[in-house]
C-alpha cells in the first residue's frame, strides 16, 4: 500500500476553479466585468479595482475626474447617454484603455481627454465636449500628441 500524498485531486480542483474564471493557477484573480452603479459606487473605484477589466456604466452622468493607470475597457450601453463630466487621464506606458459608447465633457485645463507616458487609448463612439465655461482652443480638447499630425 502506498501512503504518499497525491496532489492530483488538488490540481483537478484548481483547474476547475480556473475554468470558471475566478482564480488563476498563480493565485491571481482573473479580471471580470464590473458595473457602475452596481458592483462599484463610482467609476474611479471600479478603475482602481484590479479585478475589473471591463467596466460597464449605466446611462447617466458621472461627475468624476478619472485617472486610469492600467489596461481596461470602459463602456456605456449602446445608444445610451453615459457621460463623464470632468476629465479622463490615461497614463503609464504599459496601459491600453478602450472607451466605448461614452461621452466626456469638461474644461480644457489639462485637456478633457489626456493620454500621457506612452499609454494607448482606443475608442468607439466617444463624444468629447468642451463645456464652454473655461476658455479653450481646439488643440487642448485632446492633449499629448492628438493635435499634432
């Protein structure tokens, strides 16, 4: 009779957990979809949560200045009216952010949508609007390379 401990049941359980999308073999939590409002009270709280790789916004205004320093997707509902009233700043060279079905309205101080540090921003149905209360020249609506050919 062999009295050695077997790791097979443990590995089978770990693989089953991995396929359900909750925990990876390395112990990292796999990314998931988060909702605002819903699973998170604000957009910035969801952005700061490393388990949220996709953030779904309800069709409403969000009075926030978003600072995004990691890769994620931020999306409003198709045909909805999700709008960040403030600013979106995307930074960090390893960051890739996708914005979908979203409006961003703000003043031009610092740019309405600002991409810094080599980050990448892609968008589908992105509406960027200057709110008109602060003097602004067109090239400052987008900042960090968007205005240069």
